[in-house]
C-alpha cells in the first residue's frame, strides 16, 4: 500500500506524520520550526523531520510515494510557491514545494494549511464517508480558518484566495477584524473574538456576571460560565452560535455542501455549542427548500493538518498530479 | 460547425435560439408558454418552438447537435427532472430533459435558468475571454438571481441548491426576503426591493424628496431622481451599491472568482451604479491581499438565458456528457 508524509508547517512547530492511502496515521512527531533562523534552516528541519518520521514508521523515505506540505500564507498553487507568510521570515516567494522535493528526493505538493486541515477531515475525519464529496470547514481559533471542498477538490479560487469563509462579512460596518474588514464572521466567532466580546461586555455593562472583571477572558472561561448559567456569558455564547448558524446558511446558499465541519478548541463545548448552532441555522434558514446539510464537529483534532497534508499528496497521486 | 438550440422556459414566454459552438446567435424567437394548460401542452409548445427555430436558422432539427433547457425552480441535475416550479403548474417532478429529448429526437440537457444565464455570459458574453474560467453572476430583477461558475463548471451544489448568492444573509435579522429569511442580499438590492426601500423612505421620512409620495415607485424612478441629485433617492441607490459591494467581497472570500457580472434592468444605470459598487467593494475589502476581481455589466441582455441554455448543451457535448 502507498504511503505519504504530511508536513504541517507552523510558526512554532513543524508537525510530521506518515499516513497510508486511507488516511490512517502510522507515525507522528513534532519539532521546533526554528523560524527565526530563516527559510534555509527551516527547509533543512522539514527535510530531516521527513526522513525521521519515515524511519519512525519503519519506511525508508525512498519508499514514500509523496510528501504533502501544509503551509500558512497565500500560495501560488500551480507553481508550489509560498507567496507570503507573516510568521515565517524569509519565505516570501519561496518555492517550498520544489525545495522539499529536492531535499528529500520525493515528489511534493504544497497546500494552504487551513485547506489541508479541511482535506484531512474530508479524507479521514468527520467527512470520511466516501458518499460525502462537498464540505466546508471552519476552524474557530485565534482567527476563523476555513477550507472548502467541492466534488472532492479543494476550492483554491482564481488567485489562491478562495475558501476564506472566516472573512465573509455578516455585519456591514460591524466589529473590526484583523484582516482590515469590518463585520467578518471571524470578528464575532473566533475563540479570541468570543473571549474579547465577553471581556468588553463585562467591562461595559452594569449587568452582574460571574465572569471576572479587569482581566482578559478566554473562550474556555466564557463557555464554562455560560454552562453554569451566567446570563452574560450565555448571551455571548448564544451570539457566537447565532453568527455561526448564519454563516452556515451563507455557505449553503453559495456552495450547498453536504457537511459543514467545525474545528478548533471551542468545539470541546460539544452539544452545548452545536445544539445552539443548529438551532440558529434552522431559525434563520429559508422556507423555499429544505437544507440537508450536516453540521458536525471535526474528529482529527490537532492531527488534521498533518493527516490532511499527507492526504493532499495521496489525492494528487491518485489523480496523477503528483 | 455544430449547432445547439437553447430554450429559456419562463412562466409567460418560451424563448428559443440557435447558436453555434462559439455562442453566436443565429436565430431567436419567443412564444407564449401557455403555462395554465399544464405541462403536456407546455412541452408540446417547447418542442414545436425548437423545430421552428431550427428551421428559422436554416437547419433541419435532425442536424442540431443538442438542446439546452433553462428552467425555473430547483432541479435534479443528474436525472434531468424539474423538482418544483411555482409559476408552472404540473411541472413538479417532471422529467423535462427526457420529455424534450423524446419530443425532438435530439439529446437534451436541463439547467436552472439563472445558472444558464450566467453560463451564457461566461460562454459568449461579458466573461467570454477564455482566460476567464471562474465567475459569479448576480441578476438584479424582481429577485436577485445568481449563478456561479468555477473552473468552467456550473456550481450546482450537493442537492442542486448552490449558487444562490441572492440569499446570502448580509444583515442578521434584517429586512424580510421572499425566501423566508431575513437580511438577504435580495431584500436590499433587487430592483423590486430597491424600489420598495425608496417607497418606504418617502412615506416614513420628513425628508424632502423629488420622488412622488403615495405611489409604488420603480427602481428606474429611484435611479432617475438619484442621478438628478435628489438626496433621498441617492441615499437609497448608495445603500444598494453598498450591499452589492459587500456581496462582492463575500463572493471573493469564498470563491475568489476572476469576474463578478451584474445583470438585470438596473445595470442600465451604467457607471452611475458600477462606480458606486466598485467604491463600496474597495472601501470594505480586506488589506491582507489585493483582490483582482473585475466587476462588470452583463452584455447579452435578455438573450443570456437562451444563449446560455444552448451553451450548456454545447459544453456538455464538448465534454462528452450530452
């Protein structure tokens, strides 16, 4: 059976894994990125990590069929070039695909990290049922990462800027988002913005709350107090779910996917969050036709990125593109 | 050169045309739908219209390579079935593709009418440059029709409900849309809703306006008075453009198309409208990457639907799917 290496390139750590073509994870590891030392060092670290993880899986790297790389930043997919990555100095216009292929002797494919994570859930996670061919994923973290897969293909967009669901504008002239827009989905529903909305509400309001004042709250604290019945925390969580439900409607109207997958730390709230998202979706949805989309939690956790990177290589190999 | 018939099935009229494979329109005609007489009569009218238009183009119908049908309502694309059409009694679950193929002896393909119109602009209209392979189209009429084409393929969605950009929610709990949702793009920017917002503003406000009171305004009147400098009419037009600019941002974030095409009667306002849409798009867009999308008026006018229906047949033929 063919095997693939997935590399999830982060600003802090490089995660690697070996998967078989079904997406089964045979080995995984993590090593510091050493981003500050520049792109040449980082590429050496990635190549060594690829060799090491192959060995850990009991394979010589020459027996690995291909390597998938999930990288931050906008990417020129046709050329395999990282156009820009704010957290990785020296990677502007770096031909990372070919650098890794040259350093390992194996064919490589370069993908955006959020797309790779979505592809991981599609290939081996929440949407692994082969009857599911179209999904959208939203990862609720510091920002709201996003990946869209239609008919089994990652939607890159004409300039590599598609699949950025976190930056749909839901509230014209609304809250300022880190991307420079106002009213983005991210500015209401990321873990960071959910926490920030709670911090602001606690500071601004005369309303009583069990949440502490004069501190930067976390989304975990907000969910914990909401589950314990604090009215202010509950309102913040309900608003997050409301915007996520509306985001699901917009994804359905434009893309009509079979499944919308939510990932990121906030999904640990489980049914407490998903029941609210589903309720908001049903409350706001149109009446002209019934939506059959499934709204589901991701199942691969932090492994989605490295499994997905490997799966992108497996998919490219299967389609004769590797 | 191969030839194709396009049939644009409307509640009032059936429009037909003959195109060559480049999308050049060789003949066109229109005939009453006779919708009230039921689906069997309508199919007979369509088949006769197909024969007649072939003859008008100097072709025997047996020499026509295929027939494309643009039909209202949700469609089962795999089976060629019209699932429901509120304006055409008797068409619920009608196997229209095969009915037309049987009645004409030519292979047929069934498409949603808004998608067909978008495909017409893609194949032979505003986006006919073959370097353009991904577009979104919004038609500003009674509603806001929409079609999305990615990498040369119409985006149908998993249940045939994709590409409904008019029903993106832009304003949570906003204006009621005919689809049952609140705050849809359509509820702010269709020609009808633009006129209605003006009618409401004239009635509700103490503000002076050159627009007549106590009458149902049209979007033409609103644009005319706005161009003449009436402040209220100008505010309504600016709001319409503002929401359309934000809609373009959302289309870019999710789909990153090369071109967004606007169609429908309101585009006759020309640069007066398009300058405002472009300004709103630029004002609200993110700063993390530059958008290269072109925002352009449709060029086929009322022929987009029948040319597009024919082009859908030509495309299916070219791809071996007819």
